[in-house]
C-alpha cells in the first residue's frame, strides 16, 4: 500500500498526477447507472475469475461494484471498480461493505477491471487510472467494447496498466488484443465482435478460462463421453465374449465330429 497523507504529492503514471483527496471524494450513496452490456460483461468476468479460483484453489476474493478506499484521513476518497480480485480474500467475505486498505486484513486488489460505457468513458480513460495509481493495485484492465474513448482522445478496445518498479502505474498495452496479463499469467482475448473479453492460457484462446456454466457443460460432456466410451468397451467385450463362445462351440462340434468318424472306422 502506498503511504497516504493530506499533503499534495506527485504519483507516477503515464503522466504525473497530483494527489488531491478533496477532488476524489465519492459519496457512498451515489451510483452511476450502468449500461446493460457493462453489467453483463462485468458479471461474466467475475464468474470466470471465481470459477478459476474454485478450480485451482487460488486464494482469491472476487467481486464487483464495491467501494475501494485507501486514505484513512479522507475515507470518502476512492473508486468503485466494476471487477476486483484481492488476495487473500477480505476477512469477513460477503459481509464486508467496503475494502479499506488501512484496516487489518484489507489489502489493495491485485487486479481491477473497468468496463467503459458512454457515461463512464472519461472516468475510465483519464481519472480512474490516476486513482488506482494512488491506491496500490498491481494491474488495471480497461475494456472499451464499443470503443467510445475519452472526450477528444483516441479509443482503445483494451488497455492494461501495470505497477512498475518505481511504484507508478503505467500503461503497458493499448489496442485490440490479444494482450498478456502478467498478474494472471494469462492472455486477454476480445471476442464476439468486441463485446466479450475472454481470459485464456494462450493468445489464440484455444484454452479459455470457463464460466461456471461452461465448466458444468464441459463436465457433463466429459461424463457423457466417458459413458459412451464405457458403452463401447462393454459392447466390444460382449462381442469378443460371444465370438469366443461361438469359436469354442465350433471347436467342440469339430472334436465331436472327428471322434464320431474315428469310432466309425474302428467298427
């Protein structure tokens, strides 16, 4: 966590930003309405990260639309990320109402994701990276599915911001993807006409991290395929047993015929 004080100071970013807590205050009861697609994309990414944690046993706390605060002297200073990943999880889990980095057991997220909409584009492109630089997160993704962009500035489908060795938050990628996330050791791949961000083990997204529903479908498919293999094995064993039985019967009949012929020659 970066040290906090009321005094103005410079925070390394792509450009220098003066820490101005009064200008960064957020009223907890004021929420910016989300676009439908914005909420759907965020929920999809939360689902994927939670499923990954369950599958691998990673000690992650994952959620979204949650108050992130880091300045004890100015507790209203903060940001409400669309998606966050914190490690370890918050001590009280779902009972927590906010993440406050000055409280024991509360640490700045490893990863934060912002999904851009027309009502949040300037915030997501310009103001939020500065706030995340101040709060101590390790990595920020900014996903702009409609390429709205900031007022008067260029639009990028995907940006990655990363904490550097000097403690600043610097943009390491801006483009259409795929792009590599150092924090997750995985690739970010834009799909479905730009409206979905997938996390994958490879840049071609041949091995994507599934949602809970996709994982369940894959498990059912594996079970179905295993049952089909078992049925095929059972059919094969049955056919082999029937063939062996027929061969034994034919051999027995042949032996009986030869014995009969031998007996007839002795008479």
